[in-house]
C-alpha cells in the first residue's frame, strides 16, 4: 500500500488517498519481453519462445518494454497477435502492458498504442507517421498509382486501429469537462462548444509539434462539417436518398454528391489560377472519401459503445432520472439523442486526429501522446489515469465509469 499525494499544477489530481497497486496497470520486468532494435521477423522469432513460456506459466499480464526505431508493420501486428493468443483450453488472453523506455517510432509507436495499457518513461519520444514502402525496381505510372492507393488504404487502416483505443481520449475528455465553464469565461467565449473547449484546453498542454497535429485534425473536421452543411441543403440529394429503393441507383446519388463537392471546391478556392487539373481533382476525391468515411463513423459501433460507457459521466442527475422514468423501449433512444450532439463531434475529432498522425513526421513527447489519447500514463507525471482510478478509493473509481475495469 502506498500513499499518493501528487503535485500536478493546473491539472486537478484525485484526492490524497492510499493506493493499492493493481498488476493490470503496473509494468512487471519479471513477466516481460524487450522489443529492442528493428521490428522484423528475426525479432519476432527471437521473442516467440519467451512469449510462449510466459503464457504457459499463467495468464497474468505481460509487459512489453519498447526501445525501437520501428520496422515492418506486419511484424509488429504479428507480435501483438502472439501476445494476445489464447490456449488449448480457451483461456483469456494475457493482458498486454506496453512501455516506451526511450524511443518508440513508426511500427513501434503503433505497438505501444495497441497495448491494453500503454505507458511512457519520462523523456521518451514517440514518432507516428504514414506507411512507407521501399522499392528497388523502376516504377511505371500505373504501378505508382496502385502503390499510392495501397499506401493510403494502409494509412486509413492504421488510423482506425488507433481510433479503436478511443477510451483513452474520452477519459481525457470526461476528466477535463469540469474545466469547460472556466475556459469559456477566461477566453470570453460563453457559447463555445464542448469540443471547442476541449481542443482549446488540449492546445495549452501540447508541444508545438503536437499542436500542429491537433490543428490538422481540426481542419479535417471543419472541412467535413462545411461539406455536411452544403450536402444537407441539397433538395435533390435528399429526394434521391429517399428514392434509393424506388429506381434511383447509388451511382446517381454519388454523382449528385460529387457535383456538390466540386461546387464546394470552386467556392473555397477563389484564386484565379486554381484548377482541377492541379490539386482540384485530388481534393474533390479526398472530400468524397472524407464524406463517406465520416458518415460511416457517425453510425459506428465505437460511437454506440461511447454512449454506453461514458454517458453517465456527462448526464446530470435530473437527466438520468428523466430517462429512467421513460418506458424501456424509449429510454435508449432518448439517451442517445441527448448524448449524440456532444459525443459525436468528439469522436469524429479523434478519428481525424488518428488520421492526422499518419501525415508527415509527428515526433511526440510522452506528455503529448498522453493528451492526444495515444497512451494511458507517463511515469512520474501524476495525471488522471485508469490506474489511479482502479487503485484508489471507491469515490475515485467513479471518475472512470466501467472503462477502467473493461480495459
């Protein structure tokens, strides 16, 4: 048992109380593997016997210490699958605690974030960037186009894998939500949205490089919102959608969407030299794919899970009493109606953030990765975490509803 009385500056910490260490959130060098150097098949082959021995001993958590410049994404994925495998008796998979000791770059950064509980040492660095491919042979136009599409699909895949670990980001949101009122007052923005408050507070705690990632995510989100408004105003599009099962083909609907998108591109690029032959066609295609992707995310299972997991943290007692009084059939629908206007923008921003991390070179500190929802904890920085919630008094556990035990 240890006492926890942190000094955290402008971040409100849990009250001073006794901590009961929980092995689900604590690195254990006695049950660990060490990912050092390039992540490739040779590394996997070297670590496999250690992984199998640890799994054979018991199903307690396995710690993965990481100091790596990255390597082959496929090898990182294989390593994670081996760590999470069951046994012949269908025993639960071992929980995986990932720890960045010095450097976690590229595929190593992905491996770090994929852990059930991800930790960074002080002064460690974490680098995220898009998929890369080295080619030895000459490339034709056709091969280049195919490769570009493949790389984009891989970037989208890795972005969504990061986004599935949304519980970290929403934990940041819920713990920072009580600060929104003060932020609005301090900045003279009484009508600022919850997402606007959240992003504003995040920016105050990020390094310059991480702020650029957040700004890119905001830009992506803002473009989607502007597109959505433009599309929602089209009577022709609404009519076609209503008649999809009555003779209207999906291609006709998409053609209407593309026409609105090209008009949108013209209206947002007023430079006399701007042309679709330069970046216009690429932007129109990206906007079309952005619209389809974000529309899908508005109905995603992840968003439904967020309503179930975090809803009680933001609904007032009066709102919860009102929902409880409704007939069971109406209760969930009414609950979602209350939560969607606040939660959907935060979820879509996080999806945009995960995509932004796949663009350029994004070298983050452990603190940056924490605030952006990529990891759970930075050793030595007593910031709100699932570990503190799980190891604290019952009152403290209530700050992380259900999610702490679910992890």
